[in-house]
């Protein structure tokens, strides 16, 4: 049956090559675009999930509205009318009861690690240069268990060298460049309250995200508390989970535990994740287009082939071929096109992805640590690409193949006579 199927395909070489070319190009395009899109997504997600806390607990933020004021001062039966509705915020400068959180985390099996932090908006000064940014005070040994910041530091540098105190600081590579400084120099950190203190630069990090590399720095928790003049204050607690998929359920339950702000990494990065959703929709729409184009091509060529091979079908039926054997002949033709097109398309797509991974993209959004385009080589991309080619060929071959089984020698002779 396979031999007869190949014979039919080679009898119409131009049409067969054109259909095969369409499947190959569609599969190649899917692999290449998926590799590029997923490469960028994996790069960003790796930093969002692994470099940041899965859940972040921070000082309470409460917006004053007419509704919550009325709930405090008036009963449900009293209706109030405001000439000017209340507005404003009632924020807290620090987490109210951090020890309650620490006790909760110590008893929880879902928690891998947690790190208390104090985030301060400061002015970095070196000579006449002043740059506004953010410094995160933390306990180094706990921080490296919550984030992967140490992996983005220069070789030979250690995040734990910050120590518990000593006015040492690790700055983003972009921030160091903007300051015109270098490692081992000292810079001045100044707060809005007029407090300032010198800090020695002991290392740099490069996350690949300019907004962070150009404005962020790390120091020890005690040093930042001294800089702000607030002993024992904690503004944030970063929590890393054993299973990142538990982030949202735990966030929802912890909100009932305290009035502190609790936010999962999905909520904190909802804007970025929405972009990924749009990209995935675009990629899936392209997949549907590939399926439709390939399916119509295979359907058309097999339908024409069944019409042109009516006499041969009559002869085969007269020789004793069963309907299922006739179906196999034409079904195999579609499957051969799908398998060949899928295999060739996957191989070409892999080659295109290899080539794209060598392209220099400068300082664009797609830049990794090597400055090359970020391309994913996940096995799932290639399996799905081949499955698309194969399934479209199978589905589009069924109708004409089934139609061929309905032809009988007598019916064919009568139609030829007419």
C-alpha cells in the first residue's frame, strides 16, 4: 500500500513538492518563532521566579475611601453624604509584627527560605555626581537562599562578603558606570531625612534588566537601619517556596493572617505576564494558520488525485482490493506528506534557531548576558511542531480517502460513460 501511495505522489511531482514545501515552511516558521518568543520569556521568567521572592510581604498600604471611613465611624443604618469625599492613604512605614511572620514560616513545610529586608530610597553620591536609586538591606546568608543575586555577580565576588555590618555595598553594574566609580572605592549614601554615610563598594551585579542594574544596590540590614536611624525596622520579607505553584494560594490565605501587604510574584509582574499571554495567543494563532493551510493543500491534492485515479481504483476493486485497502492507499499519501514535511521542517527550524542564537542584538530587550539573541531549544517546541504537521495531514487525508472507498467499478464505468 505504501508503494502504491508513493507511486501516486511521484506521478504528480510538482503538486507534491509544492504541498510538501508549504508544510516544511510552516513547520520551520513555527519552530523559529516559538524558539525566539519562548527564549525571551524563559529569560525573564527565570529572573522573576528565581531571582526574586515568590511571595513578598511588605508594610501595609491602605487607600482611604468613603466606604472604609463610613465602616469605621458609622453603623450600616446611617447614610452619610459628603461634600468632599475623603481621600488619602494610611500606610505603615514597616511591617507591624515581623516575629509573627517568622514564627509562621519556621513552622511551615511549604517555605524553603525567607529573608527580612529594609528597602530605602537613597541618593548615591560620588564627587559631584548624584543618582537617585534604591538600596536593599538584608542578611546576606538568608538573602542568597531567597534570590539568585550572587550568581549575577562578577567572578571572584561573593554576596556574603557584605557581612552583618561594616558599611559595605554591592551595586548594579549600570549604577557603577553612571557613577564613574570602581570596585573598592567608597560612595556616599544619603536619605531624604538628611542622613548620610560612606559605603565601600565590594562588588557589582548584572541582571540584564537596565531598570535594576542602573538604580539598585544591596547592603547589610543593620547598616541600612543605621542609615535611616530606625533600629529593628523591617519593610519587606522575601519568601521562597518549595513549590512556586503554591505562591498564589498561600498569598490568598496569608492576607487573612495580617494587615500587611502580601503579594505573589504573579501579581507583582502581572503586566509582564500579560505580554507573554499575548505572545502565546499570537503563536497559537499562527499554529492554527499552519494547520489550515497545510490541511487544505493536502485535501486538494488528494481530492484531485482520487478524481484522476478513478480508472485505477476501478481496476483495483475489480482485482479484489477491499475498501479499507483503497482507504489506506490515499491515507498513506497524506501521512507521508505530513511526516516528511514535519521532519524536514523541524530540522530546518532547529537550524534557523541555531543561527538566530548567534546574532548580536546589542542592548535590546532580547539581550542575554552574552549579548546574543535568546532562543529556546525546548523539546516541546519540536514535538508540537511535528504533531501539528502530522495531525493536519491526517485530518485532511481522511475525507478524500474515505470518498475513494465509496467508488465501485460499476459506478465508475457508468460515470465514465456519461
